[in-house]
C-alpha cells in the first residue's frame, strides 16, 4: 500500500522575497561555478542543500543548518499552517544538447509536467509497492542522511512514477486547477501559491487542503505501484533513518511514469585515461564480447546519435566506446526488456575490469561527451561509453517483475525539480 500523507511544507513567501532568487537547480546537478553563483543570494537554497566538493562534511552541516534557519527566521520561507497535498507543475524546454537526443516523435516545443507532492510513508516492509531502480553511492547516501539529521528537513521531493492507462490522477489535478495541459500552458482558474523561473523553466506550486479531497486522493493512490525515478540517494537516506528507528517520511512527488512530458534518458560515462587507456579497454571488450566492430573515426554528434538510435530500435544490448579519434560499437545478445544495456556495461567495467564507479564521470548527452573527449587529460585521453535509450516500461518491469536494480546513475529523468520550491520536516507533520 502506498501511503502518501498531507504535509505542512515550507515554501518561498512571495510577499517577502522574489521566488526566482531563492531557488536553484537540484543539488546533484550543480557545478562548482553554478553553486558559487546561486550561493550569492542570502536566502537561496544553494546555501543549505548542496555541499561544495572542497568543504568538509562537518563544516557543511553546521553552515547548512545556520543558513536554513536564518532564512526561515527572516521569513524568506513560510510554513503553511494546515497539512495539505501540493501540486508541483514544471513547464520546460530541454537544453539543445538533450533535445537532439529525444526521439523525433516525442519532441515538443515545450513540455508541462504535473505531480502530486506529499510525505511518503516508507515504514512498510521493503520490496512492496515502492521500488528503486538504481544502485546508490554509499558516501552520497550518508551525506544526504547527515543533512537530514542536522536540519530535520526533507528537501526537494523525490520523483516517483506510477502508471495508470486512463490517467485518473492527472485528470483530477487538471480539473482541480482548471488547467488544460494539452495547450501546454499554466493558465488555469486557481492561482499558484508560488511561481519561480529557473534556467528557462517555470515552476509552480498549488495547495490542496480540503480534507475531503485530501482523503479521496490518498485513497486513490494507495493501490498504486510506484518506482523511484529520481532522488535515489535521498530515498536511500530515508530508508537508513527508518532502519535506525527514526520516523521517515520523505517528501515525494508522484508523477505518471508514462507521461509524454517526462523524458527518460541515459547517463553516459567518461573514464580518464589515467585509469585505463582506450586501446586496453577496446582489447578487453573484444575478449569479452562476441561483436565489437569499428564504427568510424573522428566520431561526430550526428553519427553517434544515429548509431545509438539504431541500437535502441534493434533492441541491442550494448554500448558505444569512443575516444577523440575512433568509435566502436560493442554488442551483446538482444535485450527482452530494453534495460540490460546498463547491466552489461556495469558488469564489464566493475566486475570484469575492477574499475571503481567513482572513477567515472557522468555526462548528460553525446554532444557533451564528445566535447569532453577533446579535452586533454595528460594520460592519452579519456574513453567515453555511450548508451542507447530505454523505456519507462523497462524500468518498471525490472524494478518489480525482476526485482533488479541498474548501475549507479543509469538513468536521467527530465524535468528536474528545483531546490527551495518546497521542503518539509523529515519526521512528518506535527
């Protein structure tokens, strides 16, 4: 049973601050330069959610707690008096390097996603109707757990996907807000509590606090089966708190996992030449896999995109391996569920070659990968591993039918929530 509970959340107070000035991209997507930029705002969430890489954890926790409660004391963020569900809407246009990777029949001028936010009760035994689909890095889980303990807060909501062919929850939310998402507009009959603009995306927040409606919606989602899409480290941190006997109800945003506005993309990997030279990696691949074929020299973005799309169409297990001069396609047996590509690469790098996943750089698009390959690294140049797309159905099937999780940072979902739009006490409403 999925128990989504109403919560008393904090959110920006538009009467005291400009919401645009207090939100920032979700913590694990920020570069150090971006973090420095957003941290210049005295009440920006960048001052209490993401940790600078060079900052010791203990220092970060002390500063995060101080900065958070300074912002609350100054009423940059206000806590609602009554428990409620929230509707979080994001209107966005993917960055050009990501947009070009989206299948042509899925491309839109812009996208609009709605989700239902509340506190997710994870006290039920693990392995029920809530399932993760990726492994996590233990050190990053511990950082998120420690931040929760220090501040008492559950920050940006975890993204969790359900699937209902007739879309009853989405239809209900649109009706409540007077929205018509087919027009890809936020124009409706109910004004939002908060609206913020971030990197060309519009983030809006509405409250549902009518007790009858809250009870009806809570009953509606109880039979749902949900898979964690984005926020695995936050989810794992909440599980760790629960196992330690602490109340743990992480803030969670339920979305239709098959919504056309939700884009599912692979994270690609770059391995520095200092860890393993390109030629040695290709030789190891030829020993391990039956089909390793050279796919061209001086790889270009169009050539890589076409080959990845072809692999996806043919349901080939495999990946592309490239340096700045050569491109190889590595192919295993056909995949029945469309998700085994990640297992095959992870098994090759981790189990066969003993490469620590922490050694890998995770890159969001083939274009960014090829830009990275042009950068010298002092050891013969890096190697890139690029992966074909997979489907939302495959993620659900592997999470529930197979009870299998993919490698760390296998998938990337768009859009991303913003830090600072809402956060809530991690122990649930009081």
